[in-house]
C-alpha cells in the first residue's frame, strides 16, 4: 500500500497517509481540489496533528492510529 485515504471532504479535498517523496518518512498528503489551487503538499505527521487536530482529517488520522492499539 503506497497511500491510504484518511478523509475526503465534500468539496473534493483529500488527505492521505503516505510517504513524503523526498524524505521517504510517513506523511499526510493534502490533495486539494482544483478551485483551491490544486497544489499537493506533504506534512510530517507530528506537525499535521500539532497544527490543527480539530478537523475531521485530523480525527481520521487519530482514529486510524487508535486501531493499531489493542483494547
């Protein structure tokens, strides 16, 4: 698996769990819709969560991480 969709908004923006193409470290890829500029960006997972953990895309990543831990 090279990418996993975390969240896709109703306006077409998508956030994916992937690897940064330069550093090869895990990252969140933001693929905005064309009307938002369409410029793909990559953010380190820690920075992504620190910069705004209240959005649905942030909650989706936290939920995914939570599935990795046994109850």
